[in-house]
């Protein structure tokens, strides 16, 4: 499957749905870069460690993916994409699926 980065239009839809940046502490990397890295891993199916460095640290991407999953950020993004794309025919709910049942989940490290 071909990977395409988030478009300007997509970014404008997603940006307001992201948690605000912390006012203190170390500033986080550009959210758009991290989202493109996360999407790269999810679309290509590669290991987090194999994410191209142009998307920042794979550790940061994994951490943001995990944190935003817990906070339901991804659910809100999916809902917004469906609400905007379905009425104008850009998203077909007949072909829309998110399925993790076919991916083997491993605990711990395996060699």
C-alpha cells in the first residue's frame, strides 16, 4: 500500500482535535511530523524502529500514539473524518474497517 503524508486540508481538520501543548517542560516535536510518522508505521505495517528518521524519533511517535490512544484522540479524529468525508462521498462506510484481530500481539521480546 502506498503511503501519502497528511495533506494541508487533512492537517487543518486534525490540528484542532489534538491535545494542547504543555506550557512547561521540553517542547514537543511538530505534531504534523509525528502524525505522519505514526501514519507511516500504521499504513506500511513496519516496526516502529523502522520508521524513517524524517518523522522524528520512533520512540516519540510510539509514545504519542499510545498517549493519544488512551485519551481517545484517534477516535475523535476518525469521527471528524467520517463526519466530513461521508456526506460528500469521500469516505465510503461500506469499505471502512479497522481490524487488529489479524495481527498477533506479542508480550515481551522474542528473538
